[in-house]
C-alpha cells in the first residue's frame, strides 16, 4: 500500500511504526544507535537526535542522486511517499528514489554518503559488497514496497561514486518481520 507522505495516515505516531531506517537498529547492525536507544525513542523516553553525519547525508542526498543520474544517464524520481504493508500496517518504508528501468520495472535507489574510513565495508569494484545496515534497510524497503529490484548508491570519501545491486531475499525479509514484531511487544 502506498500513501502520500504528508497525510495523517502516513504521519502516524512514529512510535507505532517500524520503518526502513529502524530495521538495521532493531537487528543490531547499526553502528550509530543501539536497539535500546531506539526502544527508548519509540516509548518517548528519549529524543531522536539527528547527528551531524545524518544531517549531512540528508542534505547531500539530492546531489549524490543527481551525480549518479548524470554519470549513468538515468532518470530518477524522488520518492515522496511512505509505503506500508497491508498486514502488518506498522511495517513502513520510504525509499529515497524510485526509477523505471528500460524494461518498465520499478527499481529502488537508496542513496548513502559515507567517509573514506568506511570504504572497506563497500568492498571493491571487483568484489563489491553492501554494509549490513544498508543491506537490511534496502531489503526491508523491497519487502514493504513489493519492488524487488534495488541498488544502493554510495558516495565514498566525497568523490568516489559506487553502485551496488541488492538481490531480493524473501527469507531474510520474513525473518526481519518476525524480529520487528518481537521488538514491538
């Protein structure tokens, strides 16, 4: 189910939803937040703090997407919607961009800005990899949206643009749903 990002339905109390940015934390693969910190935020016991890194990533996202589109001669559509599963409706996702491929299929494009110290997590051009946090976030987006093609695009160190394909994994998504359900209890 896709809903407009600005409707009351879409902007329901964030304590009640599990979004694609929450899932790496719940799974314990987010280096910047613990599951306990997220749990406290969901209960209103602490504030959601936007780090300087997160702030920079948000501001730079459109520029990274524009660079990617230019280098690969692609048209990207900024996603302005929140997607939610019909059941459970608390499972939501807001992919950064969605594009229509040459074959007419939709593809998620997740944008990341990272520093040189994180380069190793992205592998090499010969042996590419996706860091666990980005992989889990993207699989969650694919499961919630029903769009089973995705790429993560990372700007590493401010100049090195890398593209990584994320393969759909139904079993992993179902495991994530189970863990997220347990987290909500």
